């Protein structure tokens, strides 16, 4: 999109106990090391809009804070995709869209 001018870090999956994937299977230690080395000011967590993605994002946020790192932690906005009629939007997407609304 050309909207982001930073560094990407791929975790290699999402926390999913049902699938036997825990935090130890993801590239989280490497992420923490990059944050420290790059003296990052912000991390934007971009995970799938699923239970696993949400769980992974919350885990990362807590893990980063417990590591004592001082930086802004944000998430990508969620909501209604472009081109979708409101009548077909699900309750969760509408809720996220309302929570992420901004003044025009």
C-alpha cells in the first residue's frame, strides 16, 4: 500500500493450543531482540481477525510490557471492508468499525 515505512517481523504463525502451537513455537524472542536492537518507538501488531490472532496479539502486548520495553503498541484497524454492504456485515466487524471510528 505504500503506507508503512518500517520493518516487518514475521512470527511464523499464531498461538493455537488446539493445533499445538504455543508462544515457544513463534519467533517472539527474535522480535524482542529486534525491538531492543533497533530502539523501536512503535510496534504495530498485524494478526488475522480470528480467536488465534487476537490471542497472539494480546500475548505479545503483555510479553512486551513484562519485558520492560517502553514503546507504543498498536493494532491495525478492523472493521468493514471496502465494497461490502452494511446489511451483510457481521456483528463483530460492526463493533470493531464503531470502536475504530474517527471524526471526518
